[in-house]
C-alpha cells in the first residue's frame, strides 16, 4: 500500500517530513505500518522504530480509541503508555486499517483537568455549605420562635401591663424577628434545592388537589389582607401526573406566597391546564405532554426592568429592600425546583393581567430519574 499516495493529493509534498501533525497508519491488527517524522518526534523514537509496534504499546487503549474516533468522527484524547503525556487523535478508516493524526495536547489536557478539578472542588464546597446551613436551621428557628412567642405574650399582657411606648417597641421586636425567621427559612429552602437535599420520590398524584391545597392554605395565611386568591383549573385537564409531589408543592407555595406578600388588596389568579402546542412552540419549549400553570395579579409593584433578575437571588444581594431579597430567595427556590421537575419557569408583564409567573412541567418526569 502506498500510504503517501493516500495521504497526499499533491505529489510534490514530502508527507514524511512536512505534515504539521504526527501521522501513523495502523493496520486492522493494531500494528503500526507507517509513521511520519513528526510521529517519531512525538513518541521520542528514532526513525523507523515505530514500525511493527502495536499502537497499544504506545497509547493506552490506543486501538479502541482509533476505532471509536473513526466511527464517531470526533477527536479523542489518548494517554501515552510511557509517561504523563496526552495526545489528541483523529482517525479515518481506509483500506487495510486506519490513518491516524496526532497532536501533543498534554498542556491543554492538564489545564482542562485542573479547571474541572477546581469546579468539582467548588461544587463540593457549595454542597457542604448547603448541608451545613440546613443542619443549622433548628439552631436559628428555635430562638427566633421564642422571641416571637414571648413578644406576643408581652403584648397580650402575660407579663403584666405595658405602656404604649413599650408595646410599640415590643411590636417592632416581634415584626423584625418574624421577618428574619421568614428570610432565614427561604434561605434554607434555597440551599436545600441547590444541594438536592429535599427527600422526594417520583409518584402519581392528583395535581389539582395538590394545587387546591396550596391555594386554601394561603387564603388562611393571608386572611387579614383584602385579597382574594382564585383557583381556576381547566375542567378538561387529566388530574393524574407522575412527578415529585413534595417539590411541586414547595414550588407552588413559594409562588403563591410571593404574590400574596407583594400585594395588599386585589385578586390573585392561579390557573392550570394542558400546555398548548402553539404556546410551547412560540417559546421554543419542548412540545411533549406538558402542563401550564400560571400565577398572576395586576396589583403587584414589580417593574419590567426587574424581570430578568427575579429568579436570581445572587443578582440582588446589594438591595437594601428586605422584601426584594426574600422574594428573590423564594423565586430562586421555585426556579431550582422547576428544573428538577424537568420544566421551566419565567415571569412576564401582560396587559390586563399584570405580573404573570408561568410554569411549564412535563406531565410525567422520566421514570429513570
């Protein structure tokens, strides 16, 4: 076989010396039958010494990688059997074997490996941080609950009469403690969803019943406000879904609660229906069997300019508004959960509807997840 003729269309090019890459021809038995000068230099062998050697003696799992590269038409990384060196290889099958091009990628491979190792270490640190914060939650919850409880007791006169000025101070203590407890619980929830620390399994459940229970709970929670939470499920919707029920309820609780905390009066509308294929296509979403849930109100104070950072609590960390931070923590949790459910969440401001939180989740999450 004239390998030079196969490798070069122009007969005046000296393939042996002038190709920029190392090139070898490996037979179907894995034996190197030809190599150019660059290949000899890459493997630190004198001219001709590569011939009749097995490629597996030069590269770890060399022949399998060559075949794989030829089949997938992709460049692969191979490690030298002689030391800590790595080569990028590309292979093409021809009559009697494979033509293989090689480049020294040792520095690039090590650089990428170091980056991946740093990312892995960073992920472990974040995971440890999230676990640590969740484990500390009781240490914060108990004293805060005590402060709130004793403050209410003082207001109710259980410790004796308090004058108007004292009552004012006690109410401030109670409110700030309640706000801090709410903020901390949202922070813990965000850490739980970031660290995948919520125990939940996929199962069939009635999604309308689950959502109805969330709506009723929030009606009771915000009964002192002049708001009405309206639940409008599509009567044609098939109620049974195969999803993570605990995560779904937490996501919806955060969305409805955020909306209820944002307004002092007016209506909140919660809807659920099968997602329309045209609606999904227009937003470049998968058109598989999915459910669309919306939470909306035209009484919120969210601005168009805030939409891009609503679900990113780290983007508003400098905000002095504690309600904005608490909202971002709750929405960040909802966004994390939507991804775990195989779905997506976004917000938009629409005429006549005001602020709308849209959630699209598949009716059935993959059974192998």
